[in-house]
C-alpha cells in the first residue's frame, strides 16, 4: 500500500462524502413529508382548521338592486346559513364558494381533496365548498368537526373531510 504524503485521497474522499450528503438531503427535502405515515398530525390539522374557520371571506351580493360588500369569517357565514328560516333564501353570493375554496387550499393545499359540509338536525347537509377526488382507495381520510347551534336550538356541525 502506498502512502499519501499530500493527503489528496483524504481530501477527495471528504469532498465526495460531503457531496453525497448534500445530494441525499436535497432529495429528502424535495420529496417533502411522506403521505404514508400521516405527515401532518391531527393536532396540527385542528389548528389549521381553527385558522381557516376564522379567516375572512369577502362576500358580494345584491338585495333589491343594492350591491353589498361584507367581510365575515367562514364560521360566521356557516352560522348565517343555519339561521336562515326555511322560506328565506340566502341572496345569491357568487363568490362564497370560491372564497372558501381559496382559504382551505391555502391551509390544506398539500392534500388530494377536501369537502366542507354544514350538517343540521333539521336540514339536509349543505356542501359549502369542495375540491379534489372523493375516492381515497387506501389513502388517509381525516374528519374535523366543530359543533354549532342549529335551527330551533338543535345540534349542528361544520365538518371538514380531508383526503390524502
């Protein structure tokens, strides 16, 4: 075996080791969190759900020819949907579903799909917004729910189903 008086083999070996480590770590960063091990824990999802429910929605609609611009939270919008009497129809809010979708996509954009539904004892389920595939075929499904007071004091909930 030959001696390496100048230490070139050691230097080149160290450089190759550093290069391999950088390539491996960049590959791990590029892959992102693994979806197979439930990358986001449920507590993190709960916090994100709270944030998106308190996010501001810009509503634009008209009543009697008067244009109305309002800003309400997603949760307030859902409560207003519940408080409507059966004969009283909510004025057409063109941008409510799109606004809710963009808020949820901001917080939960890494998921395959989601659905935000309003459930009440006295009403059929109302889908406020949804995106993506509902067929999970072996993927993870998370359901986050917030209780609301429903019509006539009954039980209601705002449920977010997330598909991964």
